[in-house]
């Protein structure tokens, strides 16, 4: 097999991980290295991380950038200015994209770095991919679409982000998406170039997510803190956003408690719906049955939380794939999922 040199551009990379995209990117990079390829990751540096390191054989470049929001507010359109506090996030995305694209091009032109493939992920790195493709047209560009702006926002969303997704898809040599549901119910109706689309399911490290790896003391601590003795513990892990359907899970709790009086629900994750979810639990008189842990879990913590629960529930309203469901299955936990709308969970 020919040894390839791959540039992988991702906003999230360990330890700077907020969701499935960061997990996917790191696992993809490490697996490519195990197959004998050379991988250079270009990611964000939120501060305190080295600008360059070699992690598990992966060359990781973490780029720092500046706050240009004052200038950007003048340059961009009204729709983007309406993002309010989220405008700083847009700044970070754009600065990262320009910095990473320039870094790749500089390393190719001045440092003699040869590239065989450029891999970009979602709209968050689409600008960088397009810049590199414009400058180095003979290097194949692979656009990984993990979700779309319209899908995440149930038909709405930012018109700018939607246009950016389509533009990068048109420039890309190949498009990878994570499920047939994404291909057929999200990309196709939006008019993406389907002749370029390939479906590659996500995976899970079954050695890492194994019941035998569960730290017993941490498992015991989770049970003691969040479950009643001999009572069932229901677990949700994920971002607290509308598409994950966490509010539906809380709305179901009065019915669950009616049948299983000792049941407890443990929600783990961060997101904009945190306060709404707590208010909802209070309004439904299940606050004493619901615990919310406002954090992102390390892999070791995830293994312990899965091992501690009796059932994992992921009631997503839009779920391109659902890595957490695969992790829970690897941990030999019963899993209940939502199958509404575009749901790759049907394919697991």
C-alpha cells in the first residue's frame, strides 16, 4: 500500500474536544498512522498548548490567532452581525481557517512538504480547504460532512454557513459523510453533488470502551452519587442542544418514575439548554430524580459512567450517526435511541 501524507484540518483535537467531531478527528488520524500513513493535523490552540507536538505518531500543529471581531463586524454582512455573542466564535473559526491554510501552503512552498490529501471537516474548516484548493489545485480535497447547518437547525440556520457548505462541496474532489441517512435525507434534498458522496460509518475503539477497563472506584462513586440503591440509573451523554432531544427525555421522566419509582436520570454535557432543562425538570416535579453534570468527560470518565448506568438513552431529533450510542453498546449497556427524522442511529 502506498504511504500517503495527509493534512487533516479540524477545529477540535485532543485535549481541545467538545463533541463527536473531536473524537472522530483524533481516531481517524491515529488509525491512518497505524496503517502506515503520515498525518499532519492543523487545529486550534485555545491557549496553554504547544504549537507543535507528536501525539501517537500524529504531527499536531496548534495555531494561535487574533481577535479581529472589530474589523470583521464592518466587513461581513448583516446576517453574520446578528450572531451577537456568537460573533466571537465566528472570528475564531475564520482566523483558524486562514491561519491553518496559510500554514499548510507555507510548509508546502517553503518547507518542501509534499501532500497527497487534504481532509477538512464541516463548515468549520471549509474556508481553509477552499483556500488550499485554490492555491494547490492538484492535491485532492476531501470534505467530511458530519452534519449540515439546515439539519442542525431543522430547516433554518445561517444562510452564510449553508452557502459555505455547498461551495466547499462543489470544490471538493470527494465528500465523506457518516451515514446513509445523512446522504439520503440531508445532503440529497439540499442538492449536494451526490456523485462525490461516499458513506463511511463512524467507529469506536472497543479496547478503550470495554467493561473490563471500567475503573471500579469511579463506577462506585457514580452509583453512590447519582443512583438510588438497587434503583435504575438512566444515562444521557451529549451536548445540551435542541437536536439531541434531551428535553424529551426529561418530559418522559414522570411516566418513567410512575413505573419505576426508584429511577434516576443522569444528564452529562454542556450546552445552551442547560438552564432550560433544569427549569423543565422543576416544572415537571422531577428535579429530585434528575441530575445534570455540566462538563465534558474524559474517556476514562466516560467508561465509568457507562459502566455505572443501567441503560443509556439518546433521544436525538437529528443525529447524523451517534458515536455515544456505539460507545455505550461497546460497554455492553442497553441503549435506547430516537429514530425521528435524519437518524444514523437506525444504522447502528
